């Protein structure tokens, strides 16, 4: 299950684990114009862990989910008519 909320300066996506027990803590993704943050509460340390990705890193992650093992580099192609 997940929810999507549009805030003033970001879009917030919350992923709720509905798998088999033991369940993982919710994952909160904040999408800003300049970066994306991923947060999850760590019950062992009782702290929220945060990862910040650039838009390019997020693009590469999305592409990597559908590719086989290997090393890749995404190259931008010039727009048509430029």
C-alpha cells in the first residue's frame, strides 16, 4: 500500500509494508525539484535514516530496476529539431 500527497514544495510518497511478518517500517520518499530523499525509521537506533539522491541518480535507479547485471551509463541524446 502507498499514499501520495502533494505539498507546497514537494511530492511525498509513503510506502507501507503489507508483506509477511516481520514487517518493515514505512518508507517516506520526498521528491523536490533538486533532489529526492528517502527516509525510514530504524528501530535499532531509534533514528530516522535518510538518503538523498540527485535527479540523475534517481533516473539511473529507475533504469537499473529493469536491466540485467552489468555496468551502464545513460547518455542523453539531442532533442529532435535542435
